[in-house]
C-alpha cells in the first residue's frame, strides 16, 4: 500500500478479527450482484420445548336455563307427562297388538319403533324388510321427531306427506296432518275376485284388515256394487283425523270430542247426529243376524272359512268393514256406510247358501 512515496504493508496476522470480518463484508458487498428470487421454504424444524403455562383468564358467564335447548320441552310444566299419560290410556298405548311388530309384514304399523323405519322407506307397510326385535307401543316418538334437534322443533310430526293407499293403486289420501294417521289407518287388501260365482273366505281374520278409516272417508274399500264418494269430513275438514281426534286442547287419548263436531253441527250433544249412528247400528244388527243364520259368521263375530256366494261374501266383507274395522257407526261416511248395509241385506234376502 502506498502513501506518498512510502509503501506500507498490512500484516493480517496483526489485525484484529473484527476488522478482518468487516473487510470481508466490504469485499463481498462490492462483488455481489442483484438479489435473486426467494427459494422454496425448507422443511419445518422440530418443535421447541413447551413453555410455561400462562396465568388463568377471567371466568366466563354461567349459562342460564334459557340458553339450554332441552328446556323447550323439559320444563316444570306437564307438557310431556300430561301427553304421555293420555297416550298411555289410549288404544295406541294399551293392548298387546304391538307384539305383532316382531313380524316384518306387521312391524311398520304395529311397532312404534318400526314406524320411523317405514316412513324412511316411503311410508309403505310392505317396505319394512325385518321385524322389530324390540317392538314398542305407539308413543311420542312414533308421531313426533323427538330428540332430533333437541329444540321445540322436535314436536313436529314425523310425516304429513299424502298417502298412496297400499291396496288401491292410484288412490291418494290428502288430509293435511291427518296423513300421519292414514299412513297406517288404511286397508291392507281388497276383496278377491269371484271364481264361478264364489269367493273364498281364507281365514277367520278375513276382511280389509284393521284401521281402514281413511278409505271409509274416501268412500272406497267396500265390496259389491255400491259406488261411494269422499265425505265432507275428508274434503272440508282441515287436517281431517287430527282435527276431530286430537282437537283443541290437544287430547292424546285420540277419542273424538263433541266440541270438534259443534264447529259444523251447531247444537250437537253427541255423535248420533241426525240419528245416523242409531240407524247404522240397527242395520248392522240385522245384517249380523242374517250372516249368522247363513253360517258365514259365528256368534263371536268371526267369519267362517268357506266358499261363499259372491253377493253374500260382499255382505260379510262389508259387515266386517263397518262393524269390526271402521267402528265409527257411520260418522266417517254416513251415506256410503248405509248404502253398503242396504246392499248386504238385499243380498241375504234374495239368495241362498
């Protein structure tokens, strides 16, 4: 290194380390080019040791009972216990028919638990493929969406979809909330076709099967030549079955209340409005006596397993349909009920076994 006329030399061995580093940085900076693009991120290193726990934060506010969805139903009222007590004394809550739910063909309607499965399969009684291993009576869960959302929405009905009647192709029951009832309260079969003028009564349980009230409201399912039509209880009563059999206040014995009738039948004191039930009962008694005399019905009301002339088989079918299955004594469809009875009496009077 020159300074004026004199030459200086630097002995790096005698220079301090810090100065050496500084000189290298100056040289590198002078030689470096433009900054390139950032390379890809390297792999994450191993986690470091866990630090000490910090101090506890302030306590949060306690949830009030109003914030808990369960109290929408489970409160200090009798909204659940009262309804459960009513169902417990109803026809749905008593008897032994629920044990038939162990059979696949019966489970959808006879077991409350299997009813949900049947609805999921489209509401067709024939869609249940296996019997319920633990059949139950019809209870709250059968008709309501209990413990689905754990809110008041769980009181909603399990179905209100229109019902395509199982035994009648192309016939649909559209009765609002009453569609829930019609899902099971419908015939399982029609009367068989006659062969050489005779119809076979195949068992002591022969007939349309239990609970054909939806069909009676529509004016169908009877045997013989009677043409029926829908009853105003179907076409003019909103929610059909539910309006009359649950009513207001919401009774869960499902026994109809005369108060429901009085909305349309002012001054009605019982269900024998215009003497319809009296007339129907008298006709059924006469028809029953005639069927017993013919040998087609026993004293306990069971049909005789035999081949029966077509018109008399229709009379037997219709007696079972009205007296043993529908059981409304004409309330569900007075005109159709009386016409079926009259045809049956005429058949018994005009023919022989």
